[in-house]
């Protein structure tokens, strides 16, 4: 019974930490914020994540698992690369929407100069995981002659991810129409 409760508490801490990451940034929330919100002691948080670095690496693993679930599902569910690309853009928008939220990966990247090496390495792996998914999608689109671009698919994927993340940030100030406008413009460059 204690094992189940412990696992559930760890999941609760991670779920709250993701929300705090999206609204405050990694460096701007504390174990006190977590313990107060969950009605537990800071010692309980430290039990699951002895150092904040441990929590940060766990957050990266959580994001990667979320990515993996979405990316694998999309590759199976959407054989058409355009449908898969649109699904990616929809998830990006949905996950970053609401009450001053930011993409959790983008939030971690803003604190990169303050983070320990283990977290920086985990973030780099996350970045590469996302880029590779987009690169595969773009390459399949090019092979099917439905997407057109010069250069290698990885470089094009980088451009798309950067445009998407930047548009998400700008849309926090200028509204969702800006995100849609930027992404439609980008998609036009692939047609």
C-alpha cells in the first residue's frame, strides 16, 4: 500500500512541477511551492527528488515520454506526412495554451545557463528527439513528393521547430491567430 501511495505522490509532484515549469520557469519555483500546493512537507518532496536537479531530470524524462507517446502514435495514426505535421502543430499549441503557460521544453531552455550539466544533457536529448520526429516527417513528405524544400530534412526540421516555438511565445502576447498565421506561412514554404 505504501509503495502505491509513494508512486502516486511522485506522479503528483511531477504533474505539479510541469505546471509550475510552464508558468514560472524551472528556476522560479521551489520545493516549498510544491509542498504548499500539495499539502505535504518539503521532506516528502525531497524523499522523491533529493535535489532539484533530480526533479529537473525527471521532468525531462516525463516530457520525453509524452513526446514518445505522441510521436509514435502519430507515425502510426497519420501515414500522410501533412496530417502528422498538423497533429504536431496542434499538440504544440494545445500543450502551451492557457493561463500564461509556455512549452515546458522552451521553459527549460530559457534557464539553460543556470542548469546543471545533467539537465542540460537531458534537454539536448529532448531537443534532438523532437527534431528527429519532424525530420522523419519532412523526409517522408519529400519522398512522397508532397513537401518541397532544399537542404537536408534535419535542417528544415530545425527551422520548423524554431518557427513553432517562436510563434508560441509571440502568441502569448499577440493571440493565437499569430501562431496560426506563422505556421500557415511556414507550411506554404513546403508546398
